[in-house]
C-alpha cells in the first residue's frame, strides 16, 4: 500500500563485521553491534563537482583512522577528535534497508 508507514520490524541494518564479512540483521537485534569500531561498508567516493576527496583522517586521541569522503567529514572528525568525551568515531559503518 503506497504511503504505508515502515515499522521497525521491516528495517534491517547492513554492516561489515570486524572480520570484514557483510552482515544484515533486523534493527531490533543490532543494539549490541559496536558500529563505532567497524569499517565502512564501502570505501567513500568523492562527490563529483564538489570539494571532495577520499582520505584516512587520523584521530590523535585513539590512534584510529577514519575513512572520509569529503572535506565536511574530515572537518567533523577534527572537531570530534578534540572532544575528550568522544572515544571512537566512524563514518558510514552501516546501511539501513527496508522494502515497501
């Protein structure tokens, strides 16, 4: 039925586990997945026609690399790197999927 609301039981989360295997689970079962520790599903791609590039930004507090697909992501990462309350960070570690 067009325009019908999507319920949480219809939504799945797709991600790469720590061994690089692709996983997909109902969103209700993904609460314990440490997304901030996982790699992105796909390597970021620069957006054509914008000030974009793909790079690994380094976090000084955690010695963590973050795959950034734009200058905006890199700037956000730099701001979060200076926030002592942020322990880990990630960009694009999951994809929400649903069918209509």
